C-alpha cells in the first residue's frame, strides 16, 4: 500500500517515505507513527491508541510521545503551528488531515478500481471480524489474557444465528500490525470489524471494544466494561450482548432471534483458563 498526499508518498511495503520521488531518511519509529496516523486518518487517534499501535502497549512517557509527533511533523515539513498534515485535537489526540489520494498503480494492479469496487461479495447476513485486542496492561506476559478475551468474544458472537463471524485463525494474522480497517474488511470479506483493548491492573480489568463499519471506516459503537477480575464472566457476557444492538441497528430489515447470557459452570480463575487456551493453540 502506498499513501500519497501532496508531494509525499509513504510506501508501506518498502517502508519508505518519499518526497517528489526522492527517498527521505526517517527513523523506524517515526515511520510507524506516520503509518498509524495515515491508516486511521478517518478518526481522531488517542494517545492510548498510538501507544498500542506503535509501542505495542509498552509504557511511554508524555515527552516521548510528544517528541515522536514533533519528529513525524518535521519529516513532512510540518510543525505544531502549521499542523498542515498532523493536527492536534485538544484533550482527545491527533488526526492526519492531509488530502490522501487513491493508491497508485505501483502498489496495486487494480488501481483503476476503488476499494469498494474491488471488494468481494459479502455473506448474505451481517458479517464481522474480531481483531486481536491490544494489551494495555504494561506487562507483555498479560498478552495471553487479552487473547483469551478475544477468543471468548468470538465464541459468544458465533452463537448469534443471524451473524457471520470470521474464525480466530484468520483475524490473528493482523496481530501487532497497523492496519487500515477498510483493507481488513476487503481482505476478509466482512462488513464490520471489532477492535479494542484490555487493561488489567491488580484485581481490576477494563475492556474497551469498538465497532467499525469496514466499508467506510466509520465508528458505529464504543463501550467500556470495567469490573473486578472475579466478575470477568459477567463482563464477557455483557460485551457481546451490547455489541449485538448496534449491529442489528446497522442491518436494515434484520431482526435478531435473541441473545441471552450464557450459563457458565466453570470455576477456574480466568487467568488459568486463558493461559491454558494459549498453550493449547501454540
């Protein structure tokens, strides 16, 4: 994928930034920041989003984050005063506001077609892909916990008879990648994409999912579920039920047959369950 704007081009495959066709040297982290902002240009990117997408959830200081944005602007001849490409949205985050042209033929043999024109036919019922949730816990070892949460959400959504859900093996190929949601929808053949984050601190856990229309990149729904770790099953039940409502509202003429809380008899701690699930799939 090549993102072109004004006299610049960001080549994702070659990891190059070019200006008037000339290669420009940028640090890998600066390139990642630019790519993440370009991929998510349809929305405001929060500081937490950047940390999850670029630093993969590692703890990053405010000064490091600010310095990265400043460096990214300088690479494009931009500044905090002009904000021609990267705009700061007070108390919310950042957004890439440059006018990005359609992909060139260099990166796609079907460049004469728009993404919508190249999108394969969707299933005959609402379809969704659940991407790996970002681990905001600050501890890489908690990655299995975030993966276990996604597994549970996929399983719960799969029980909804009017919903087509993409398998975990397909969606987890996007782990730790800055992705264009519209491209994900095209590649997986789905209308909706669910992404999110999980943050666990001591005996508390916070789940923040967001539903996106893959055909437009528009955010349809976002929610925050928070509670104690010993009530994790309640949180897992709430998330799919609440998600089914905006999905239904977005699908004209479709009426869900109902989705109730699952009856669980498991007594093992959630961390043990997720760790076992991770081991069995590795």
